[in-house]
């Protein structure tokens, strides 16, 4: 397929090199069209060497070939990554002052734009209006990711990872006309970090029309009004699962303890404790096709939650004097949410149940052996076994997993890979089961 990779002048231009590689390795014929400013970040020699073609920024080169018309007309897909605020403005107003904007005006194929810029520029009403205009015209605008930006600042504005953009390009090429993505909900949910569901953000895919529930993050079990028992789960894998499910067309409820920005298009239910998570998951599961328990649920909680902050000298001892010893915290068991869903389900319409298990190999068995035993014990349909160890997995952006299916000897090994790639592999397995 003929793909045009437009690159505008932002620091994230370096990520477009990886996207170019992925597109070329997939067998596509890629023409890179940078803007003049993009060449300040990555030079012409790099684009020519990686694409194996000459690279131009204006309409005055190879004039007999009329490239400013031909490149757009012949393309099967145009992807602009990164798309800067300036490029979005020029595209939205139909300007044709360089080769890339000419290509955008002549292209009749799907167009994907991945904006990347500082949060203030992204959130400015001018940029938002341009994005809305482009979305209305059928451009698939990929909402920017949140995270660390060029300087010390962080927030929405990062270019999504090349692997994710590549997956979107592949989908656009295989389902031309897949519904475009709008941006309005991305801003609402990202900024508020709260509840958001914007149906227009969903693009067509194999999970179209499916209702999925994903739990994410580590539960917090209060000891008193200021302290809790928690764990090191960041929630990133659950968020990646939710984001990919939205991209693939699902109606996603994310039950979460995490403060990460909610993936655009997902509906978030914020909870803290295992009991709250159980109530929210059960309610959402009643009408769901799939439940993925990616959360790290505490197995125990303090038997009593002190109404007031527990003091260093915490109470009268047997003689009625202030007690200087350390208090003992009694724990009680939390319900096993996943096991409860397994026990309660019945009938053909029961949801597909997916568990996660963080395992280390030890003297009693390997990571896989522990995973298989847990799959049998839990009775869920799919178990995603996470390899953990010192510094591995918690809070990191990469993950190594083995995906096991009930009743099958086959194991799908994934990684080390981004949590988004892992999420894609999990949804592939679930999609087969559905
Ligand atoms: N889980 C759950 N409720 C709990 C504990 C765990 O729903 N109270 C879910 C997790 O979300 C995960 C799966 O069960 O999907 C496996 O979690 P894990 O902690 O590995 O399982 P446990 O049965 O608690 O096993 P272990 O004794 O190894 O901690």
C-alpha cells in the first residue's frame, strides 16, 4: 500500500522514524513529506535513508512530476505524526503553502493525524476548533497521550507510541472509512480525570458493540482517615487495556483506583477499596461481555478503621495509662472479586472473565507453572501471567506476559513490550473467544 508519512516540526518528529520503519517493514511503500520546520528536528538525510526515496518539503522540486498532486492522489493512507498546532491550523483552513498541505488537499484516502504539542497549545480553543473541523471532515485525529513533555512539564500533548500509531494505520488500511476520531471528549476526560464517555471517540473494530469492564490500579484499604494499606500497582496496564478496547470499538467501563488521565471514550468509576471495587465491577459486569480484572486487589483489609488518626501513643493500656507500644493491626479477608464473578456466572451470555496474575518463579515452580495452577484455581477463561521481580513491571511502561486460556495448552508469550502492545494481544485472545 502507498502510505504518505507527513511530519510536522515538533520534537516528537524523532518518533516518526520508528513509525516509518514499522510501516516499511510491514511492506508499505512509504513517502515521507516533512515540513520545513520538521527538518530542524530530523534532517532530510535521515528520512531519505530510511524511506529509500528523495524527500521534499516544497512544491518546487521535481516539478515535471507534479508531486504535489500525484503524491496525495495515489496515496492509500496519509498519516501526519506529529501534527503540530500550526499544521492543524493550516490543514483546517485549507492552506497549500508547502508540499504536505498540498498532499492533504489532494488526498482522497483515509487521513490520520496525531497531534503533539505542549498542553496549553493543545487545549487552546483555536487548536480545539481546528481539530473539530478536521474531525468533521473525516480526518482520524488520534488524541495525544498524557505524560512528560519536552521540558519539566507534563500533561496531554505527547505523541502516542509509534507501535500504537502503526496499529491505527494498519486498521485504517484494512478498514478504509473506519469512523473518525473526534477530540472533544479527550480534552474533557483528560483534563478532568473523571468520568467521560464520548461515543464519537470510538472507531470501528473487532470489539464493536461489546461492553467491557476493566479494573485497574491497586486498592487502598484504610487504617484511619490518613493511612491505608496499599500496593505498588500503577494501573497503567489496565488503562492500556481500556484505551485499546475503546480504539477497537468497545463500550468501556474502567473501574479504577488510579488518578491517571482516563482514556478518551472510556467511562471511569473511581473507587478506593476492594469492597467498593467489587460493588462497581459487579454492577457493570451484569450487562458486560467481558470483565478484565487487571487491578491488584488487596486480599486483606484492616478489621477496623479508626475514626480518628491513630496517635503514636495510641490508647490506654491495661492500667489505663497511655500505651507507648506499637499497635497491632488485625486484618480480615477481602472477597475475591474474580472468583465471585466465576461463581455467579451462568448461561451462554455470561461474560468472558480475564484475570491477571503477577508471579515470580521460585523453588516450587516456574512463573508458567504458578500461572497454570492459578488459572485452574480461579476458573476464569483467560489468565494473563505477569512476570514480576525486582524493578520489573510495577510502574514501568513495558511488560512481559504469558497469556493462558482455560482448556488449552497453548501459551501466547508477549514482550518485553509496551503495555499497549500487551493490551492488544489480550484483546486478540478475548476477541477469538467472543
Ligand atoms: N483478584 C480479585 N480479588 C481479590 C484478589 C485478586 O478479583 N481479592 C483478582 C485480580 O484482579 C487478578 C486475579 O484475581 O485478576 C489474580 O490475583 P492474585 O493476587 O494473583 O491472586 P490471588 O488469588 O490473590 O493469589 P496469590 O495468593 O498469589 O496472591
